[in-house]
């Protein structure tokens, strides 16, 4: 059994890699975003409080998220282990997660950090175009992913749409905040000798090969 954490900024294809691992090795997948969405669907008093917090623009507190993770771990026992996707996001969460796992006689075994430069992440996220008609996706910054005619779908000739409303400034800010919050977590896991940096500038197949080497 192996418990795995994935840490990655936008634009690294983290979702694809989580899916690859789940499909091939039967890991459970824990995304705190999904946990929160599912909890809200239950429409009990806890759900009501959660919804109010989110609607008022606040973040769900670390304590509540941890409690939800605890319940998930108790209800979803996995032989293979769990992939923590997008959690922990800061050092406090990392330490609390360790304590929680310890109380359940478990631990984190592998932490993957998908490493990418800001420029590359920018191109990948901000360059994405999609055909609203046939769903084919493109990227205007990469020759092999560009449409043959600018802004038009190769398949059906429909005008392509951008996948994001973000400005370059908004992207830069989010990326910087991510790094600021994430570096202390990386140090924390590096000191435990369970951090594995993966070069995420490679293509998805090569990234997965690197990931598999560690499993
Ligand atoms: Zn199309």
C-alpha cells in the first residue's frame, strides 16, 4: 500500500497523471474539491454550513477539510493506497495530514512534484483553445497543437474558443502564490526523503514513465 501526494501548478497535466495512476494501479483518488462538493449534496446541517461559507466567498477551514478527509479515509479503505490530489496546499495542512495518517497507522509514501517553469505553464494553460462544436482541443503556442488555420477548427471549421478568461497578470499572480505556499511543503517532504521532482516540461507519456519509476 502506498499513499501518494501530487503537487503541481496549473498547466502540468496533473489530472491526466492522477487518472493514469488510478487506472493502472487502482489507487483511490481523494480530491478535496470533490469531497466538499459531495458533502454539499447531502443537504444536512453540515452541508448548509459549508454552502454558506463558500457562498460568502470564504475558504473552508483547514479543520473542516481535515475532518472530511478523516471520514473519507475511514469509509474508503484501499488496499493500494490513496492519491491526494491538490492537498495539502500549505505546511500546516501537510503536518495535520501526517498526524491524521499516523493515528490511522498510515503514512505518506511518495510526494510527486510536477516541476514546470512559469513560461511553460503559461503557454499550456493560457494557450488552450477548444472547438465548441466537436470538442477538439488546440494550443496556439505549440506548432504541433496549433489549428491549421488560425482560430478555426481543423475538423469542422468552427471558430475556436479560449479555455480561460484569465489575464496574464492574474495567471502570474496565481502561479507566484502557488510557489510561495508550496515551497515550504516541498522542503518538509524533502527532509523526510519522500519528495520526487518530475520534469513536467516533457510530454505526458514521458512524465508518466518518470512517475512509474518511483512506484
Ligand atoms: Zn470542431
